[in-house]
C-alpha cells in the first residue's frame, strides 16, 4: 500500500486497506457489514465477537491453490461475491509483487470461482441522441456546457466539477485532469486512481463551447477559477454576476443542470456517469484502439476498459459488413 500513498485519494486508499486487512489478512469478524467495518477501522471487537482465521498466519511457501479457493469461498459466504472478487484481485497483485521482490513462486489462482451476479449494463445514449443533446447545448449558453461536457470529454462527475481553468490548455488543445471535487465541494489534489491523472484531447466542438463559456463563467473574485462553478445571480449584460464562482455541489448540478435537458428534448434519461460510458463505447465503436481509449478514460489498463465499458452503440449488421469487406475477393 505504501506506493499508493499520495497517488490516489484517501478514500480510495482506505478501501484498499479495508480489503487487505479485513478480507485477506484477517481475522474476519462474523457479524454485520457495519460491525466488520468498525472493527477494521478501530480494532475494537464487539462483545462476544467470533472470528474466522484468513490468510494472515500462512507463510507464502505454504500457501496453495486449495487454500486460496477455501478462503475465497469463506469471503463470498460471509461478505458477498463483490467483496470476494475485489479481495481476490488484490491478493493476486500482492502475490505477483511478492514473487517479483522475493523470488518465491506464487501459487496459481483457482479457476471456476463463483462470480458476482450479472449486473445489467448502464443505459447509454446512441450517437444520434448525443448529437441532438450537444446541438441543444451549443444553443444554451448558460447551461449547455454543463451537460455536454461529459459526453465530449469522458470525465467522471467528480473530475468535471473539480476542473479548473488553469488546467484547460487551449494552446495544446488538452484538458488536464489533476484533481476531483468531493461531495462537500472541497477539492482533492489527486484523482480517484493514479491512472485518473491524465490529459484529455479537446475536440473542435468542446473547444468552441469552452471558449464561449469562459467569457460568461462566474469568477472567483475577479479571476477565472472553476470551470463549473456555482452560478451566482445573472445581471443585464455587461454587468458582472453577483456571487457565484464557488463549488457547484453534485446534487445541485444533477437537479438544475443535468436532468432538465433530457426532459425538454424527449431523450431517454441517463446518469452523468453513463455519459462517460457513452464516450468510451463510442470511441471503441469508431475504431479507436483500446489502449488509447483506456489512456484517455483514465483506466489503469485496457482490461478495465474492455471488461466494464464496452457496449454496443451500433447493431450487429456493422460487424457482418466489416467481415464482408475483409473477405472480399
């Protein structure tokens, strides 16, 4: 965990530690989720607590595939498949590092483990829907950039709301993602994960909208600061706004800026995070190599992009036509 310090935000690092200590090292408290979380955080067990030994007392040379399988089954039964899957992924990374650093051969990870129930894929808009939304946004100078941005940049909501004008480089046509906004509006000077620190290329549409918005954007004092700030009160042109320039809280953003255009335009509603899914899936559908998509999206590796974000934005006939072209005599 030491090499993650200062590279991922505190809550993400805390999540890693909870899994490593509570679900891998152990012992595992038999109880509710909250009781386990409290015990992991404080080390104080509730009265009459019972525990299950995990992997903490087993030396690496003595660890084998059968033991890992039994451990995974225990975590799945006590904590659920999601926690078991996260713990297995972290254990795999730990064993790989131990093998690299100490030259000991790590046991093979067991196969055929129970997987988490299939979750339905997030609803995403088609490229035609997005084109309609972006066209409307260009005609909406006060709100448009707020709801078009994620479709054009693929950012997480926390990254969008935490963006500063100092990180928008119009000379190089890139947006630098360096921080996020927390739920209370404060800025954290790092991203969700280390890979989340990245540069996003700025397309023509996004560049035009940002340049237009920069003229109207509420200032912090007299200086441009946040790209997506609280609005303050608009006065007749050319008088400056009253107030504004501070943080735009997520709930306010979603209610006042995100939801209305879907209703107004008669589009299927999707969440702000689904705009990111649309961005990633559309890039892949347009033939952009998955490694580059992963880099732009801020994924640690392309496996994440392929495993969680690939969705069909075109029908199967496109694939058939591609095969016909490839095999044409």
